[in-house]
C-alpha cells in the first residue's frame, strides 16, 4: 500500500516550481480563498491534539514541506513529500513575484513595528509592488476585539492586498486566518510564524550548510534556549511516526 498521509495529514509531492506556478495561476484568476499552510513536526503534533487545526491544515489549498522532520518521516513511512520549501524561503519568492506582477502585499503581526519596518525595506528594494505592514492582534490567544476586527477589515478593504503574510505563530495564525477567511477572499494568505524575525535580522538564521544538513532547529535551540519546551514536541513527533510505521 502506498501511503499518502503523515499522521493523518494529506501530503502531495509538489516541487518548488509547481508550488509557485499554482500560486501564480491563482493570482491571475483569484476565486474563493487560497490558504497556504506549513507542514513541520510541531504543527503535526499540534494537529494530532487539535482536530480543528488538523482540519484547517488538511483543507488548506496548498501545503508546503517546511520541516526536515517531515522529509525524514516521509522516507520512514514511504510517503512522497516532494521538495522542501521553508516558510521564509516561500515568502522571499512570493515577494519577488509580487514585484514582477505589481501586486499589493500586506504583512500582519510579529513584534511591535516589525511588519511596518520590513514593509518599508521592501518598498526600497522592490519598486513595482506595494507593501503595507501592520501590527497584529494584541492577544491572539483571546482573539480579536471588535475594534481590532473593524480595523483589519477596513485595512483590507482599502489596501486590497493580493498577498497576505500573517506572523502570529502556529496554530494561532492558521486558526485566525480560517476564522477570517471571508475577509481574505480572492487573496493568497500565508502563515509565516517567525519569518519576520529572520527577515529583519532580529533573529540570526542558521548558515546555509547547517540548513542543508537539516539542523536549523538545533541552531535555533542553541541561540534561543527558551525554545526547549517547543522542541520537546520533536520527541512526540518521533513516537507518533513510529506508531504509524507499525500500523
């Protein structure tokens, strides 16, 4: 039997080229809502514990293989996972595409003033696209206040973004995007987690050779010891994959 799922999550083995072609095709003729989600060990562990989050991941219009752990799990389970494309890498590619197609790009979330700062940097580098960065929800765990909801809707109506990057961290960003998908109709929306921190240089990214070895998670742990609790999910992910192998 050929497996096509990892821990109950459907996996389609797309290459980076096909992923970008699908996004470009949608941008040319946007219909409905286009949500891009990332598959990494942490997200799959959360999905195993949260049925709503799992459904959002499974029904998203496009899933990218963000974590090297997914690649390893695919090999162990005999699941073709396609090319690995990180959230930061995809964001960089889409910003270039936005410039080429003269699109409007909205960045939401991150640390205070961070989205605005990145948007301003992009404005100087990519002159054909338009960028707007705004702060996110004050307390994403509690949800939006009525004032925040009105503010977001008005910004989206006025700016009319084609691409939206949301940096609230998983699973909150995916849950928030799904909850507000009517606001994002005819737009490509991507939850990018900590990508703003990397792009701004506030958090140092692992050297290329470490990334190629699949050890970026270790590099981040060394530089951000507070991530230890989150990294413990890797152990649970490994045990879940082993159970899956035995089925």
